[in-house]
C-alpha cells in the first residue's frame, strides 16, 4: 500500500484527460461555485522562475450544471471523486455542500478557503467550515492558504469547526512584469504562484499543522518527484496532491508513485502508508517535540 | 494524446529559425494544425509547437527563439532527450476543394506537413526579411511577399478555402476578409490538454480553452 496520490484542484480536467484521472487514487474537481463564473480575462498564465502564475478566477459552470451535467460523466470514469467548492460567503459554501450532501458519487468535499484570485469571503475560514459542516455530513477537507503567519492556528480552528482533514497548501500571490515594458504579464496583474518555488513553503505549513492537529493532511505545493512527495509525507502529510507538474508531465502520477516507493525503500521505509511505519513515527508528531520551535 | 521521452535527431538552421527533428517513437503525427507540448529544458512548463514535418520515424518542429522557453528548445542538440506530449487540439479540416495556405512569419510552421497532406496546394507567405523567407523553401508552390507588403494585400479576389497561421493581426484581418477561413490561433498555454484553463479565448461571451476547442478555429465562429 502506498501514499494516495491526488490531483491538486484546478490542475486537471478529468473529462479531457480521463487516462490521467485514472492514474490517480483520487480525483479532485476544479473549485465549483454556486453560480456559473466566466473567470478572469486572459492573459491568465505566466511562467516565472521556479514556477508559474495563474489567474483563472474560478471559471466554472456553477453547482447546478455541475451536478446535473458534469457529475454523471465524472462518475462514469470510475475514480474516487472529491468535489472542491468555493464561494464568497458562508452561504455560498453551505449552498454547494447542501447540493452534494448525500450524493454517493462524491466521496469528500474540499473547501477552497484560499483562492488567491478572487475576493475573499467576509467570514473567517472557521466560520466557512462551520457553515459547510452544518450543510453536509460528508467528509470535509479545508484547503488553507500558505500566506498566513500562524497557519497552525487556522488549522486548529478549522478542525474545531468540523473539518475532517486539511489540504495544504493553495497558491501564494505573485506578480510578474514584462521584461521590456515593466507592465504586468497577467491581465489582472496578480496571480497565484505555484510550482517548485512553493515547495519549502508547503513543507513548513504541513509540518506546522501536523504538529497542531490530528487529522489527515493532503500535502501539495511544487511536487515534481517522488522525493518531493516523500518529504511532504515525512513532514506529516498522509496523501500528496500533484498540481503544476501535471502540466509538464501527464504521466507524473505513475512516475511519482514509482519514485516514491523507491525513495522510501532506499531509506528503509517499506510501508510508508502504515501509520506505525518508522517514517511516520519519526517525523510528524515526533518533530513537534524537537527543541526546534520555529514551526 | 501520448507522452514520450524522445531523442533529438538533428537541429538544423532554416533562415533565423531552427528545424528540430525528433525521433517519432510511439507518438502519432496527428492532423496538420494539431500541436505538441515540448519540454523546455530548465523551465517549469513545456511549450506548444505545431507539427511541421512528419517524415517516417521522425517529428519535425520549426522553432523561433523569442523567449526563455523557445531559446532552451532551440539550443537542443542531437542525442539529447525531451518529454513530448501530443498530438493535441483540433487540426485543419482537410476536406477542402480549393485550398490556399496563408501564413506569416513563424506561422509557416504547420504548412510543410499541411501542404504534403493536401498534395501541394498554392501558398501565400509573408515574412519580415529575405532571411526569414528562407523558411518558404519548406513549402512547395509558395508565393512570398516581404514587409511592408502584407499577405492580405496579395490575397486573390476569390481566395478559395483559406487555411491560415500567423500573427494575430494577420488572422484578425483574414477573419474580416474571408468568412469561413480556417485560422490556427495562439494563446499562452501551460498544459495543452485542457487541464489548466490558462489558454482561453472569448467565444459567445464565454471563455473557451483554445487547446481543446482549437487551435484551428473558423473565421466568423465568434472565437477571438
Ligand atoms: C498551438 C500553438 C502552436 C505553436 N506553434 C509554434 C511553432 O510551430 N513554432 C514556434 O516557434 N512557435 C509556436 N508557437 C508559439 C510558441 O509556443 C511560443 O513562442 C512560446 O510558447 C514562447 O515561449 P518563450 O518562453 O520562448 O517566450 P515567452 O517569454 O513566453 O514569450 C515571449 C513573448 O511572446 C509572447 N507570447 C508567448 N507565448 C505566446 C503565445 N502562445 N501567443 C502569443 N504570444 C505569446 C509573450 O507575451 C512575450 O511577449 C505556438 C503556439 C501555440 C499556442
Ligand atoms: C492553473 C491553476 C488553477 C488552480 N485552480 C485551483 C482551484 O480552482 N481551486 C483550488 O483550491 N486550488 C487551485 N489551484 C491551486 C492548486 O490546487 C494547488 O494548491 C497549487 O497549485 C499548489 O500545488 P503545485 O505547486 O503542485 O501546483 C490552482 C493552481 C493552478 C496552477
Ligand atoms: S493550455 Fe491548459 S487548458 Fe489549454
């Protein structure tokens, strides 16, 4: 048994790439909002040093068209499906969760509490989780932003409000300027920074949250190799999501799964997904008791 | 769509462009106008390129080095390996009666393969300089115009079935002049296979992914 691999929300359309979807253990949809959204104007992407910026702006069909039209086709793929939901208020989150509650095709809901490309809801992350919790009995993963000083405090509040797990992390805000004109390269100037540059940030967030709460963590941010995935597991993640790497390598899930197994075995961790394996015991909770208090 | 690591067979100069010849491996060449994502060594994202030539056992790409990604690809040497994904998107509709290929600059890229599949139809190609125009040698039956003459100035009154690729202003002009023309459009792309929603163009008030709905679109179909 290995570490489950997911796609990061917004980094795969299972309907245009079903073979990639089937190579993952869990497929996560792009964030769905209550109403249809056009998304942001192009230019929406720019490659930068060690990563990329995106400004997609949650383009999507809205929850009703999603459930009526997309969900049947997603279910037909026969993969374990999580739906990412988002919005601009507690009511928005509640509305999406209500619509998915009791739908057997959906095995969990990820709450996107942290999109860097749209306005934030006035409520705190914990209030949004509480609203979602009241609307559904489904497993809820809270996806948090790495752009906060004390992410462990948010994680603790999200879990207290009813989150069953955490997805860490979403993008950081970034800006890229055209070399010659010094004008922003994205139409809306600022976008979400993802890819390898995010890796140490993600690792620190997973490490801090794993020490603070006792729920499963999906680690993500800049994973391009099995070694990167293994480091997230060592810091406390129990599953790993692949984002930007899928753009460069549609075969990344199979490759990273194989590399992860080899990297773990090379270090003597034969069964990394087993909670009593030496890897998880030595890291995760154990790191918490280190003198090193900077986490 | 298939992803393979393939070997560079040769990298040759054609005017200011590079003709990159890759071992075909198990990749299918697809329809002219379809494209491939090529790994740009040292970069996070791959870059989209139309298939330019499809000799047996090879895939040929014509590359203009304009930025970090295309420069990294233009520097590849024989024997190196890169990851290639494709063929992607929708190519040209080849069921045309009187084809005329209209291209500008690096927009000539898909035409050698397209010309072969259409049995050498006439082509009208515009370039900045005579040096750039050396790429016209890859396309049989080509009439070349140089700046400041534009291909739209040289377009016959009854151009027939236009299949075009080139800079956006050229395609925009053709959109007005030749309803129904097939236009190979460009947009910045991160994935090329519908995953990122980065490559959108506007159509009927909504944004659609050019890598899924294009890159070849019909003039007058409302796609910008
Ligand atoms: C379907 C498709 C097929 C293509 N086929 C070929 C081909 O056969 N040969 C070839 O040489 N090039 C082709 N291109 C263009 C090529 O992909 C881009 O030149 C390349 O991605 C630029 O990357 P870069 O890092 O070198 O430059 P960047 O630094 O990304 O760009 C340099 C400049 O070009 C602009 N730019 C970048 N990408 C695009 C784009 N796609 N459309 C419009 N402006 C852009 C940037 O805004 C910037 O001003 C194709 C593009 C598409 C979408
Ligand atoms: C193009 C793009 C679109 C994204 N869309 C979403 C989204 O809709 N919802 C969400 O929660 N995260 C979204 N993300 C963030 C990713 O899910 C992930 O958190 C982030 O990319 C970090 O992982 P990576 O470095 O492996 O890409 C998006 C990222 C990218 C690059
Ligand atoms: S390039 Fe990613 S969706 Fe088109």
